[in-house]
């Protein structure tokens, strides 16, 4: 399924079924565009009512063409569209791009028609893009099987950006944002209902185009996570960043997406984890893509996040300082000699620590800027530079500022972002080749994004050893009982609480002696995965006689409930400092995910949880735990020691390995609580429930 | 202190000390501007080296002027500036606008000079704006005592907006954003170091200008909260929204602000509460001001938040649905007859529920838009309308869309926001008089803002009854002991736990009988406000003999610690469902604040707290509790009942009344825990500590 779709982006011949003479009609646009943008293959308009269309010979039918075209654009709609697709498949067309709407997005009937049409095509070896799509466009080859209005409104220019979008409208919005910044766009592909070809297919294809340097995606549903992950890995190997907007984040959005492209819902925090795991940056919206694009294309891949701010406005310094804290771009501490040198050049009332406020004195002396910048270029404390000129104009030598800043950027060899609210000033900086934003929020937001994204991309996912397949005890029941669950975890090196599964009261009393008091006593039965709801858990038992009573009572209770007796579990009561939880499950789309976070009875109410996608290492768990609300408690607060995050991370890593190794045989695992002590005291899995998967 | 500063915004005469012939110098700009913008009073350039400046007669000194000017602009710097201010004060000038930097923002010495200069001026009855300011500008009167470069770069136009800013640079940024949207700006005042005149003074003054319809503030520190509050109340009575950017939110920002304008730090969450309390909207940055300004000026004050979305792009519908959920603008349920009517007009594959996706069919039929909109205008479920046209151009009749939308907006009589990414489309809608944004995020963000702000402004703060002054028990110690603290709270109607302060063991045993078991036993001593640190708290005591032992042990312990014995408090142990906390303190700038939230030992670690500014009512407490992370627990979760939020709110209201009534005699109160039960079961203050204030 991961062929590079050359037939989609560089076909040798294209037919348009439903071609129109009018270039503002859907059937007319693609022909106009291909002629205008130099498509070098054959173009075959198909329209039984005309002999010529836009100066090209028009054919009455597909059968009448002098050759079988590689790509066919199906403009006709309804039953005619289905018939055209079938005919294309029968004649050996490589790919049909189906613009017609009224398929999967309209409900079950439309889905059935769409599915059947796609199955027939695939059986014949033909791919389908769409239906309900605006089509595909490659300005490198001129293959514009696309009716986008924006290719008239905003002059196309071939360049390093590829846009792949489920939505035609959003592909245009992103195209427009790029072109508005003067950035060239080579690919603009919309996949619509994704009956066959998905965003992942087209992303995989454009990532193989040697001219592409940045891939921008819009998705409402991740239909093929395996191929998208492979694409991300491949793009990463070529240092191509992928930025994705994944809409339908909310219930309302998912409902709207379902009527838009028939998209299926994804769980949003799993989407987050998936993108992070594969080094894809998730942008909030197309605007955020527009803001960061130039930074990516300039090759910004900063190694650090320490920021230096220079402005002629004190307020801009203040706002940049606020943002630096918010965005985790700490203000760099400048070397003493840098500070002294800066102080020597600026008036006494200017601020010479970072942020550096040149003040309105710049109005009286346009040289201040060029005096100060070179002093900063080589400061070892800086990773990123931000220069903000919110105010200038008459009386200021703006051209000189731009020249000075450009010289500085090339001397520093590190990212330099400019902000200028006034278009006239911004234009001067842009003309000098600098990456320029409207204000501090845009500039620092983009810098934080590329810094975080570069860190994700650098995280070369080592070739994780494939663990040998994990096997579960034989059985058909949905859940393992607790004893089986704990045994499975222990077998995979996870720290379960010391315990003994007892078949008799005598055995239980012996366990009490061996384990030490107090103990917890729990009845095991595959039939009753949720023991405590049935009063089958007793805690804090220290006396042998009481233990015996409880043993018998629990056994009778099982009988009364008609549940199999599989032993009574006696476990050492474990005290610790906090109850955490670790869970794992198979997401229906993305596969195994691991959840780690605060435990206790409100785990689902407070949801103070991090979600990770295996494989991952302990460092990744530690990092995600730092985002929890209870992070200060884990770090030690109110005189309490730091907790054993290391041990918790090891449990999460082990759970991630186990669910992967189970190859679908585990549907979910719930370890709650995992009791952790102070750092060095370890973790203990006190309760566990493993659910079998279908595999 | 709350005079309207007519002398600042409409002086009859202005002198410029340090006037310059060069209109691009600081001393030349104001003269250029006043001449250009029709100042009708007298302009007196003062410069001993010239007899004429920019065509006006120049004077060698203040003494040489034919009259004492009302406003003097002091351009000279350093000692000369101080001397000029002193001379102005001596001669009876009403206000000196001091542009010179190098005062309070540079450190202690500068602060001392600034303070002394200001005191001399005030003693003589003269006000000072600045120092370290860009000055004041009123395009209504032409009194432009201001050197802003932007008044050259962007043509001024008198209008309904007033900008008041500590920072000159930021005043220009906001001015530029307004003018860039074609909005007229009357006032642009910068207050700099605020030695005397603050943002509040200028806000108060511009709020009295009958032409002003919107006030925009930039602050780094709230220097005069009393006047700012009065201004907000007055502006509210005139239906003038005030929107404020308060920078220096973070520690880094506060440090930068201190070197910028010498601004003192405010606690940021208190700033939030203050603005909310007084109906001032806190904007994130100037950009957010720019985005919402037209909506305010159109008079949007929506009563509800139910949103209808219409677009020709399905993806825009999806993204708007996501945002509607995020911003709390629920998608309106359209009436069945509305939906049926919409369905009858659109193609079968279009979505006729809200959001309404007209689809790319609009390209083939530009009338669809005008067909559908009128059907929505009178739907009773809608409060707000959002129309998004991310894509159009050749083949679309954009002018017709704009006409149809304008007709719809006037028929609906409710806010209608347009989004159009392409400038050509946006321009058409703007020309038709519609409020137009670049994308869904901007449009819905602005709609959510005006809806929330309107709700704050509507909350007419009733004339809260002034409670009679609360008195504390006599004493000089910083803290009341627990018995005194509980008594004070009980006297003010607050539900304290049943208890008895016992002087003897016998009395304690009697209390045990009366209160019922178990009890808590705590030693009271003004000398030891934090009892538990000293082992002076025993919990769960049920037996008289044990109580007697504890009584004697605690008494001896007090003696051993050299602390006064003020009785042993015996209190009924109270069980409930959750430990909450209520606190109050006097903020050094803003006065009384009340904190309510989750209690327990991690109260300061997890900070799941809401901050309110008294006076407030129970409804306001309930609303702020809905923002807590534990809100689902308060509402009832996992089969647990809802908790008694009503009783907790009553405690918070009572605490707010008490700290106000104490008129500074209470510095802080800490009620932790306040145990609450299920709804209807009430709240009990179990532990309380009251700290005396300086009043």
C-alpha cells in the first residue's frame, strides 16, 4: 500500500470526463490550468457534445481516446460518475480522480456505493482519489487535476512546499497563506472522502519529491496511521518537517467532519501522542502553519531554546519576557563582557540586560542598532534571537536597521526572528532576507514551535528491539483473573506486590506468615473482573483467624454468585507515598497506547494523565510526567521527598513493551494503583486487570 | 484625585521647552502635529537659540511668554528637565508633560529625584505626565503633546477610540492596529513612569469625552486601582467597553517592566479578578484588541452565546465546530422548519444542520447563499451568526454574497461575523459594512470575547450594603488564637464546627459529653498560631480519660514552649465529603481578595483555587467554582452525590463581607479545611486562623 503514486502527481496523460469550454466551470478549470502551467503530457477532454474544448480536440467518450490515459478526472456526477469510474477501471486507467460529491459523506447508502465502486476499481488495479474532492495539483509537472479557484486568484509558483489535505477548501487556504508570504508551492492535493487514496498516500508520494522541503497536512481523520508513520520517518530522514492540522478535535467537530468527508472519529489525545511520537508537529490551525513556514524553509533546527530579545520599545521587551516564560524560551543570561560592551554603547537609561531595550533613543541615533547587535552575535548563552521594532518610520533609518540585522543574522549563524507591526518596516526586513513577523506573539510562537519540532525530529527513534511475542495463559474469557494478570506482568519483569494465590485456608495462613502483616485478601475468578463491586476484597488483615474467616466467606460468596473459584489471593499490603496508575490499550486506529498518571478513585474524573505511544523509553515517560498537574508532588513538595518517578517510568516502559509484544492479544491493561515510594524506594503494582485482545 | 484632566486633553495653550525646527526631532514633532491637526490654542516654542520655529515665534524662556501656558511639554533632559518642571510649577502651569527618560526606571536614585520633583509640583498644584513618556495626543482638540512617529506614518483620523498606555511604543502599536482597520482614534495618551498622572487618570478623563465609545488600555502595573474601578463603573454606565492589556504577567515580565517604567509588580491572578470584577476585559495582547474593536463599535452586546455557522467549506464548518466547543459558543439547534427550508434550497450532499455547509456547489450557483441566509435570520435558537467564505473568486459572485450577507445582518438584528482569508473577498464584505475577519479563530474569538464582556458589563453591581465595621477582640498579637478566630467567624454568621474552649480538664470532659464523640483537641495560644507543627493537636478522641491526659499534656507543652495558655479547644470531629478551603487577604494594591478552592495538604501545591474580589454574591462563587479542576467532583462523579456548593459559596460570601467590614483590621483569614457534605448537608469551618491588619 505504500507505492509512490507517480500516476497521481506525474501522469503522462490526463483525460477529463465532463470537460467544459468555460474555464470557470469545474470541468473547465483543470484544462485551463494544465495549459497554463505547462503540463507536458497529453490532455484529453471528453465531452460528447463538443469537438473542441479550450483549443484542444474533444472526444465523445473514453473509448474514443487514442490511448488509455494514466489519470482520469471524473467531473460528471451521480450514477454517471460511478459508470465512468467503472469504465476507467475496465480500460486500465491508473488513477481516477473523482470530484463528484454525494457519496460516503451523505450516510450509509452513499458509503455503500462508494465502497463497492472502490472495490471494483482496486480489483482492477486502479486507484481512486476522492470522491468529493477538489483534486490533485503538481506545479512541478503541471499535472493540475484540480478545480481550485485560488489558482486563478493567486498566481501559482513552483516551490518547496507540499500541501496535502482532506479538504479542498483547506488546501486552498493553506496554499493562499503560503503564496501570500511569497513562498512557492509545488503540490496541492485534496483527498476528499478518501475512499482509497488517503492523506498518507499523498504525503508519502510528495515526501519522495526531491524538491519538497516542507509538507503541510490537513486531516479530519487519520485513516492510515501506519503509512503516515512511515512517511514521517522517511521525511525525517530527509530533514523534511511535516506540520499537520488535525481538525475534528471535539465532539461537535467530529459530527461536522462526518457529514463533510464521512471521516471517522479519532480520540484526540491519541492523535496528539501519535504525531509527537512520529515527529509530526500538530499545528492549531492553518494560520500557525503560515507563521512558521519561513522558519522551517530557512532551515531553522535550533539545538537550544535560550532567547535574546532586542527592541526599541520597553513594552515589547516586557511582553516578550512574558511570552518567553509562557513558551519555555528562557531569557539567555548574557556573558558579563557582552553586557558591559552593550552598556558602553547605549544611553544610561536603556536596559542592557536581556531583554535589551534600546529605547526611543533610536529615533535620535539610527546607528545604535548596528552598534549593539554585533556584540551579541557570538555570546555563548544565546540560541535564538528576537528583534522587535514595533515603531519606526520618518526620522529612523529603517533600511539601515534591516541591513544591520541581516549582517547580524549571518554573523550569528543562529535563528533571528524580526517583528514589525508596520508593513513598511516589515517589508524592509523581509527584503533583506530576514524572517519577519507582525508581533512578538507570532515571532516567539514560531520560534518555540520550530525549536520543539526540531527536538522531536532529532529524537532518532533507535531501532527498538522487537520483543519476542508475549503469550497469555490459555482461555477464552475476556479478562484474566487478578492472579493471572499479576503473573503475566511479573513474567515480563514488572514489580508486582508480593502475593500468594491460595487454594485453602491453611495455605492462606501460611502465606500470612511468609508475607508478613497486614495483608489484602481478594477472591480470584475470571467471571468477576471487578471484585470490589462484589465485596470480594478485604484490606488490612493481620490475624490468622480473621484471615480464615474471610477466606471461607469469599469462597462462599463466589459460589453464591455462580462464579468459578480460582483461588484467594493474599497480598502483602504495600504502603507508599502516592497511588499512581498505568494503563494500556489498543486504540482501534493507532494501535497500542499507554496511559500513566495520578491514580486513586478520581482517575477518570480528574484525568491527570499522560498518553504515550510505544515504543518509548523512560526519559520520554519522565518528560510527559512533567506535564501532569501533580508534577510538583512527584518532584517533592511541602518538605516531602521526591517520589520514585524512575520506578514508575520503568513500569510504563514495561507495559508499553508488553502490549506491543502481545501483538493484539492484549486489548487493555489496567494497573491501578501502582504505589510509589520516595525516590529509590520503588514501585509496586497492587492491582492489575488484563483484557484479552482479538488476535 | 479624580478630576477630569481637561488641562491634559484640551488645554488652551501649550509651550514646548526644547522646541526644534526639525519636525523629525522629538522637539519638532509636537509643533508639526498641532499645526497639522488644528490645535486652536496658543503654541509657544521655547528655545533660546532661535527666534522662529516652524513658522511660529520662539521664546527664549518660559518667563518670556506672553501668558502662563496651561500645558508645558518638557523636551529637555536630565537636570534641565527637573529645573523646567520646577519653573512650570512656580509659574502656575496646570500640567507638565515630561518626555525625558532617566528617572524612576533607572533605579533608586532616579526614583528619588522623580519623587521629589513630583512632590514639589503637586504642592504647587501642578500635575505631571511622565517622565519617560511619549506624551499625550487628542485629535479632537488637536492638542498633540506627543512625538509619536506613527502620526506621520499612518494618517490620524478623529474617531470613537481612546488609547491610554503606560508605554509610548504600545500606544502607537494599538493606534496603528486601529487605523489599519480604518477606525478613527481620538485619544492616544502615554503615561510613562506615572510619577503623578496614571493610566487611571487618563482613562477617567477620556471616559468623560462624549465622543469616546471604546477605551483601550495598556498597563504594566495598576497604580491606582480605586480610580480605575471608578472609571470602569462610569464607563459602564455610558456603555463604553474598556479593554486592557496588562503585561508583566510573569516574573521575567515584571523584571523587564521594572527597568522599563519602574512599574511595581502586581499579582497576576489578582489583576484578573480585579478586571473581571469591574467589567474590564483583559485582552491577551494588542492584536486581540484590534480583532474585537469593530465588534464593540458596532454595538455588539449579545445576550446569548448560541452560534450558527454557514460556510462553503466543510473543513471550515469542522474547525468552527471545534472552536465553538472550545470557546463556549454552543452550536444552536435550529428549529425543524428552518432546517427543512434550508434543505429544500441546498443540494442533497450539503449539510443542512448547523454548521451549514453550502459546499463548493456555490461555485456553480452564486444564489445559494442569498437563498439560505434569510431562512436563518429569524430562527429563535440563534444569538450569533458566523459566515465563513474561505474560498471564492473567479466564477463566484462575491459582490452578491456581500450584499446578501449585509441584508441578512440587518434582517437578523444580531451579530454577524464574516471570515474571509482572501483580502479581495474580505474587502467586499467590509465595503458592505460587515464585521470581517481573516479566519474562524479570529472571528469566533472576537465573538466569544464580546459575549463574555457584555455579560460582565451587564452584571450591574447592585449597591452592595456597606456592612457595619467588624471589630476584632482587643490585642496586639499578629494572629488571633483559634478560639478567637472561630468566634469572630461565628459572630458573622459563618458555620463553625461545634466546639468549646475549656480551661480545665473537667470542663473538657463535660464538653465531650455535650458535643458527642469523637472530638478534636487543640491547644489555644496566640503565641503559637501553627499548632500542629508543635504537636498541639489530637484527633479522634472518644474517651474521657484519654481526653484528660491530652488536656494536661497539651497544657504542659504550652508551658514548656513558653507560650500563653488560653484554653484547650474541644471540637466535635466533623465528617463530610471533601475538604475545601476558603481564605482571604488584603492585596497591597487591590485590597481584599477571597480565595476558595480545593483544600487538604496540597492546597498550595495544586492551587486548584478561584480568586474573587469582594463584594460578590453566591452566584459568582458558584460560577468561579465551575472553573476548578475538581468541578466534576463538586457536581457529583462516580455515583457520588453532588456536594454542598451552596453552603461553600455562602462561606466565601461571608468571608468576603467580613474582610471588607474589617476595614483593614484583618490582614488575612485562612479557613482550612472547610468540610462540605452532600448537597443540603452544609459546610463546617473546622480550622481557622485570622491575622490582624495594620488598620
